[in-house]
């Protein structure tokens, strides 16, 4: 395994950005078509530019003015959840540390975290708790979870090209934490007993999650972009992972058509009849999003369901 941000970031860059035309077998047609990842490494300085996985805007006056209508509309969502204002302050802090404007993307993830914490606070607050986020994007949810629950260990799983972004942006919030890049299946066992706050795992090796003891798996809006066979594998690997009582929070489109014609349905992810459902409904804050032009609210291309279940 690789320790420390510098070596971890350089390794991911060398693997996934020195041959930018190459796609891994687990990269769906969605990401082959819309993924906009750019990275450069010059004299030890990593420069990143992403597209296709979040509405991030740099924290400067021009973008601040441009995003004013959307940020005003965010208040209408926040006002619907007055008891969750505490998470909004945490979410704004993480956005500021990452150098981005607090946006709808930040808010929707914060509200999901708050809802999970209401049901699983005892588990997440316990010493040694471990969560696994699949498909984070800019390390935002990982950073927010670690901010709210400082004692947890976070496992970040993502396509290698995007995992570079996760690690780089987690570093902005937690520059002094111990971090590890898992490079072998046995690393999964060894790393869990160490002091690292963040473990990074390429989705190209997603079967390794079977070796992890996870209390809560999380996926928000990225399983809908995977091939269904990969999603079903994830569910099986989660079930086979170490430990008992594991939970899974899943927030994804009920149905999505990938560019290659495959249809990915939430109902076919690999659920079982004996899964214990905590809640299962259309996600109330994730059906439309604010835009800076009339009519200022735009619906997503299809309804989005979220479910918390004990596998």
C-alpha cells in the first residue's frame, strides 16, 4: 500500500493519466462518453479540471455573482428542514475548505448525510466505525462525513481517474490526516487496523471490498451510471464483506438509459426480500435542481429514489 498524499496522488496520476485513451473494464458507456477529467503533474504540482460529476464553481467573485440565483433558491430547500440547519453549516465549511461555492450538489449530499445520521447515529459515533463511499467525485461527502464524525475511517471507492480527484480534494479539508492507497487485496486487512483516516480503493479492484469490515456503504447518483452487472456485483460484494449488520444508503434514478442502450433500473440492483428497509421513498430534495435562468427550477430526467437498508 502507498502512504501519504504525495505518493498516492502521483501513483494514481501515473496509472490513469499517462495513457488517457485507455479505459478500464468497469468504465461504463456513460463515463466513456461524458467523463471530462483533465490532470497534469508539473514539478510536483498537481492541477485538476473535472467535468461531468458535479456543479462545482470556484470561490471567486465572478462565479459568486453567477451562482446567486441558485444559492438564493437553496434557501427554500433549507427552510423545509429547519432541524437540519446544523448540517448546512458543516457543509458550507467543507465547501470553503475545498475552494468551491456552496451549491445544490453540496446541499443534497448534506441532507442525505443528516438523514443517515438520524437512523445510524449510534453506529457512526462508535469508536472504530467505518463507512465506504462508492463514487464520491470530489471527496466532498467523505470530507463532510469525517467533519461530522471525526472518529470514523472512510473508504473511498471510485474509478481510478476520478479517485485522483477524491484524494486531492480530501487533502484540501484534511491535509494532515494519514491516508492509504490500497494496492493489494491483503492491504485491505492490514489497513483497517492502522491509523489511516482515509483509505482509497480503485473501482478497478472493487471486489476487494469483500475484505473490508464496513458499517455503512453509500452510493449517491453513480450506480445509475454503471452497467447493471457491475451494480449487482457491488451488492454481492457488500453482502460478502466482513462483519454483520452492514447498512447501505442508495440514492439513484429509478431508471436510466446509458449511451450504449442499456437500461439500468433501481429495482434490479440486487436487493433481497430479507433486507431490512429503514426507509424507501422518492428523495424529496433530489427531484429538481436550481438554475440561473427562468423558470429557475429544472427537473432531473427521471425520478430519484433513496433507500436505507440493512443488507
